[in-house]
């Protein structure tokens, strides 16, 4: 939920700034491995989805995955209403395509992107995680993802009549009307006296017109996530042909996501015993009525922006999910001066700092802090390294439970 248009003077300023601004380099890879990358599809009847995977490798390849592609850049530009040159680039990434996986088994992280976003949304984080010994599986959902480019070259883009497109358009067009009720519902959640009241208030928020149009999308994407989890044994055994066969540590599976995807990660944490830890980035954990809504029985960390601008109102989700965090090692973090899209790779595009999409946070510091938090949290709970207690992040209010 963002204010999607900028004034003409703002666009002129952005244009001038972008002419002399280069993209910020992502944080240096800190692990012993190189990030490998591949993609494959999963099918169930007529239903299909694409999985983009990042994994540890010892191989360097001249064949690299691009940071983005022309279809994604064009679609994002049209959706957000900003020029294409501000929406990222097709620069060569650090992801080595179709290289062999390093020896050993590695914890698995399932990533879900935001509504009408794309599977490479947080690729710099995926590369960092892969270099430190994780397999990251990022879902691309036809009909929800902004663009899915299949292996045969087919480009799948949701039409303007799709549920996802209409849900996002409603948030944009009705923002001034919707913002006061959204503020009211969020404030009420934060005053909940007990978990029963919290749960009921989260159900009310799920029915708020900002979120209600997404209900069918949540169910569809949740089905895709469950299909992926059900397919992990086949991937591990090589029945589904990928570079990952024999390299998945299926006793240590985590999930994380941004916005819509953060809510999805929480649903996986509540409803699937194979998931052992989750991170949700900048979203309330809605009570959608499709699972047993309860405090999480696994460690979870919710991280928040403090400059989420919606119809000129600052929406603050910080601490909204606190009643769910009952397991030791859970955490919450408020990234000072950050906005909603600072949690994605758009944080690395400096001119966007002058749009409502990014906050005033130092972009390089934001990227470094977020990658450090993700690694520390998942290392602690999926690799038993106990790094969280030693964690210190500049310009971040961090609470560890």
C-alpha cells in the first residue's frame, strides 16, 4: 500500500537526479560459496507455477542471471506510474546460471513476493543467503506475479481484469477514502486486551477494503506454496529434475516474504509443521479464516518500515503482530526512516528515494542491515548458531523475545 503517483515537479527532480545517480551495489557476499541460480516449473492438473531457485555453488559462470528483464521493467513502470529507467535495470547479477550445487545439504527458504510483484524482487538477499549455505525457492505465480517468463519464452502478465490487478488498482484509486478506516483498524488491533480480541481484530482488518479483494489470491498462492512443500521430496530425490537433487536439508525449512508475501509466510508457519522459522517484512499477519489462527509455535521475526505513506497518511505496522510471537528467539525490528519498498531490491535504485516508494534511510545501510538480520535469524533457528543474541544493527529498533 503506497501512494503511487508523484507530482510533476517531483518527477522532474527524479529525472535530474537519476541522470547522475548509479545503482547502489548490493552488500558484498559474505559466505564461502558462489550463488547459483536455476528455474523450473511445478504442475498439478491444469495448475502450474514457476520456481526460481538460488543455491550454494563453487562454480563461476559467464552465464549470469540478469537483475531484471525488459518485461518486468516495463510492467512495473506501467503499474507504478514511474518512468522505466527508474524501475531497475537489466544489469548482470552475481547469480551463476545452471551451475552445479556445492557438496552437502542446505536449509531451504521459501520466499513469497508482494502483490503484483515478481520472483526476483529480493534477489540480492537470495544471493547473500545462497553464499552462506541456503537454498532459496522464490515463487512466481501466474495471475498474481506481475510477470512470469517461462522457459519456452512465453511471457505471462495478469490482464487488467485479473483479481490481482483490480485489487491493486482499488488500493490506488480509493486510497483517500480507504486510509482513515485502515488507520482505525490498525490502531484497534494494537489495543487488543488478549489474544482472542487480537484474533478478532485481525479478522476485521482482513475484511477491510484494502485487503478484502485479495482473499481469493491468498488462497490461490497458499495452494501454490503447499504444492511446493509437497514437491520437496521429489525435488530432493531427483524425480523433479533440478540442480538441487540430494542437496536439500528438509529438516530445516524456513519461509520469508514481503508485504502480501509476509502474510503468506505467516500462514505457512501456522499451518505447516515442516516450516521451522519465518520472517515477515512490513505487513500485518491477517486472520484470513483459512487456517487455525494462533500464536506461532515456531520462532518468527516481523520487520517494519516507519514511513509507509498511504494517501498522505503514515501507516505504522510496527509491533502489530506482537501477540503472535510466543517462541523464544522471535523478534521484531523497526527500520528507521524506511518505507515499504526499502525491503526489496528497489532499495538499491537511488533515484526512487525521492519518490514515496522509498524512505530517507541510507540505502546501503538498509540493505546491509536487512541481510544481516535475515542471516542471523535463520542461522540461529535453522543452523543452531545462536547469532541473534550478539546482533547489533545501526538505525534499527530490534526486540528479541
